[in-house]
């Protein structure tokens, strides 16, 4: 049985992880640019899913779809795909492939079809699966998040309990890189329950790594209240990065409370100042366009942006009502023309990056697709 993997740039890390996981069970995922027999697997997020829907529906082979979008609305995806892997794929995908190879019938835990669904019966222990093998990818060091930010799919996909890869396993995969980049929802939460930092464990992890280690910056950003002097000194001693990236998400405490961020604007500003005082450039993620954002909230976020860019930079994102989140199906508030002009000027100066205009156009198809 030949199993193919549809190459999609946004899913290259999923390919690395699932290639490695499926290899453990004797399945190679052959890279393809169009669906081919016997089986073609896809990993889709909610932004690229509309581009692949027709291809999957018209495929002349068995199709298996996973990823954040499939996990958020599996029944919708099962209307055009043969099998939907809802949730973590490392164990479920090879289990489904073995089921198909053996010609078995009936449901597979964690898989949704037009005929029904069986909930997953496990959660993945990171050390049980390599982060990558011959297809290289980032080293995922932690999974899950105890925070429930209303715009974010992460805790809905991976659950609220943080799991961590062991230091020995991370160090052994890191040795294959000169530049070591890891994936985590909050790098400074490594080894902890996600709420109370364990800098002793972060320190042991960093001490075990060789090469140029990038920690607390893309793709393992941190939460602002985890940015402390002690944490920054640790990163400064052990790592190559000169930037620290964290989300504040809004300049309005009212909005932060509404989206359940679990920190205040003051926490974020403290993280900016601490980063700068320790010689790091703060890179701050912010969002605009929450459906309940008022003109006053927007002005507060603009004020925060102007303050941050004095010592760092901002990555601004338009709010997206992602399927599977509490804000799914809501309508983003357009950024005002005045704010657009200010943001445009900051972007031209190179102090602001991101995409904040017209989320309604980009995501109108999502709003029709939000039932789980
Ligand atoms: S935005 Fe970050 S802290 Fe909030 S739920 Fe998502 S991963 Fe967790």
C-alpha cells in the first residue's frame, strides 16, 4: 500500500513529525503535489483549507485529512475527505493506515468519517515519538496549554495539560543542528505545569544544548508574565538570540479580560522594559479587530504599539474567528481608517509587520464552517 503526503508549505513541520512517527510503524509518507493512489494525507489549517477542499473532494484515491482545521471541525471536513484525524496524529495516523492495509472495517479511535466518529483513546507522550527523522523539522519540546485564550486553537487541539519532551531526547535531536530552534506554546514554561515557571528545568535544558540556541523567540515565543530578570539572564548566558518574542495581544485590559489572556497590559509593558534592560529587542504580538473591541480599545492598542516600537517591534495580526475556539463564528471588527493610516506609516518605517487589513475578506469562508 503506497501512502503519500501532500506537500503544503505551512504543514512542513507536521510532515517532519508524522513522517518520523509513521516510519516507526513501517509506513513511508511519499511527498506529492497532487493526490495519488493508494492514499494521500493532508494537514490543513483554517486559512489554507479552502484551497484544498476541491482537490480532496475530487481525488481519485483514499484521502486522510488532519491538522488544526480538521481537528476543529472534523464533521465538516468528513463531508469531502474519506477519513479525518481529529487531534494528535502520531499514533492515530499509523493506526488508521494499518487498519486500512489490513482491510478492516469499523471505526478507529480519533478518526471521523461520514459514518461516525470514535473519540481518541490516548494522548501522545512526546518522548514516544521522534520530533523528526530524515525529514528535518523543529524540535517540539512542549505541547498543550493551560491558558484558554478565546482566539487560540492550541488548547482546543492539544488540551490544557502541558507535556514536555525530556531533556535527553531534546539534546540528542538538537545535536543534528548548528542552529537549534524548538517549538513550544511558551518556551519559558518548559518542565512546568504551564502556569508556574520551573527555571531550574529551563536552565538544565539550555545547559544540555550545543550550537546556536534560539529560545524565547520564533518559533517558541513566551508569555509576558514569564519574562523575568532571572529568565532573561539565563537566556542571555546560554542562547544566541538577541530578541525575545511574546504576545500582549491588546492594549486594553478590558479586551484582555474578555479574551481570557490571564495577564494585564502592565504585565506586557513590564516584559518589554525588562527585555530592553537586559539587552534584548522585544518583539510583541498584538491583535486588532476583536468583535467586541471599541474605538477606545483600538486607541489603547495604538498607544501601546507606538510605545513598544520605541524599543522594539510589533507583529500585528487581524483577529481571525478560528473554528473550534470560543470566538468561532463571530464577525471581526474592521480596523478604522485612521488606525490603518497610523499602522501603515509604522510599517513603512519597518517597526511594524503583520497583516491587519480586511479580515472579513480572508476569512468569510471560515464563518460558514465553524460548526464542530
Ligand atoms: S495564545 Fe498562547 S497562552 Fe493563549 S491559549 Fe494559545 S498557546 Fe496558550
